[in-house]
C-alpha cells in the first residue's frame, strides 16, 4: 500500500474540542451524590469565614417554636401555620376562632382552646425578645475585639424572630442559622445581614448551633426544639464537650407538662445528677441572672479566657492582617 492510500484511510482530524468546566464550577457535579462531600465541607467553611470576618467569638442560642407570634399579632389575628416555619397558614377549618366569634359563642370548644393558647404562648415571644435584649446589651459592654455571646437563633419566625428582634433592638449583631425546607421558611428581618445563613443539612446547622454556644435558652416548642435541646444535653451528659454550655429551660410549667424528667430518674434511665445539667427559669430577669452568673464563672473568669485575652492584647492588631485572622475567629468548642 503506497503512501497516498495510507493517508486516505486515516480518520479525519477532529475539530476543536470544547473546554470542559472547572470542577469547582461544575454545578452538575457539585449537586450530584458525588459532590455531597464538598457541599458538606462548604457548610462548614463558608460560615467559618463569615464568623471570622464579623469577629464572632461565641454565642448564646435561643430555641423555641416557630409558631408563636408577637402578642399584638396573636391578639388581633389568631392564626395557625401549616407547618413549623411555614409562611403559609393552615386550612381555614384548623384556624382558631377570632375574638368576635368567641364572644358570640360561635366557636367550637377546640377552636376556643386554640385561640386562648395562641395568646397565652405569645407571652413567650415577648419574654424571648426581652431576654435577648438583656443578654445583647450586657455582652456589648464586655472588653475585647471580638463579639461575645452573640444572640443566635434558627433564623425563622416565632421564638427565633423574637430572639433576633431583641438583640437587634439593643443595637447588637445577631445570627440566624436558617434551614432550607420543602415548605417556605424565610429568614426573619431582624438578623444581621452578614450573619444570615441558609443550610441544606440539618446536622451542619446543628454543628454551628452547638459548637459556638456558651449557653442555650430553650423556650417552649415542639419536635425541633426537643431535638436540639436533647442534642446538647446528651453532649453534656456524656462529657463530650471540653467547655461548659449553660442550659436554661424557660417556662417550667410548660416543660414539666411536656416531659417528665423526674420519671426518667425514677426508672433509672438517667442519673439524678443529670437533672443538674440544666436550670429552669420563668422570667427574663431570672434567666438573665443565671446566664450572666454562669457565663462569667465558666468563661469570662476562666483560665482559658484569661490566656485568650492575653494573646489578644499581645498579638492581635486593631486592624487585622491576614495572619491575625485565625486568632479573631470563632471560639469553637473542642471535644474530648
């Protein structure tokens, strides 16, 4: 076979190949099961970068129902939501009666109970708002170049909104750790813009709840509140955390009807000492006294804290250079 015949049999040279996307710009890959690891890592590292930029050292976390409204709202327009955190109202037949319907006797017994409960539970919104303002105002007076005990919530409505609102009204930074849900949950308007987060993974959201917190305030709530409360209590019970997290359970009458912790002791499910992992409070003033005392004793006056303050004075400039960023980052609770 001569040279010309060989050239005729060779395949044609392909045209120019289109460049493939860079791996970190490939949305198809990043949103696939193979990209899950990178999505999880992003929900760790991106919040870390923002906390460092905003100079957040640690937090006080408020948990509670997304369904409770402010007192003026609950009194004038009693409305049940379709789901926790939802922006959509429940069907009309599930709504509590309006005050006029109650007075005229047209409401059913169930609707009357729901209407009364809506106003009753609204007081917890007002208490959370007031307590958050007290914590934020006090934290603002503490020395240092990082923000201490920043009021943090799940970022949605109800008690979460009340906590962010109280800190906002005190003129302080406040954090919202929101979660993307199948139904709508919009961040409440009181969160500091640079500190409003949206998570896909519940467990990464829980990480940031627990590992920046120096205190947890548990207001009346439902499944989510119970889940988050017992998550932290279990970490404390098992000595998993190397730093103390103060747990204040707000509203003893509500909680003692919902869960019988003494029964757990009687049946041997938990130790009597486990009841010392938390404290009850029934007024914002009482809760604030507990928080201020415990945060001062366990953190502000601890050996660890004194060492951190010494390092901050000696090594951190007023305007942080890149090599100072690590020292200005959040104080993530270590595990044993």
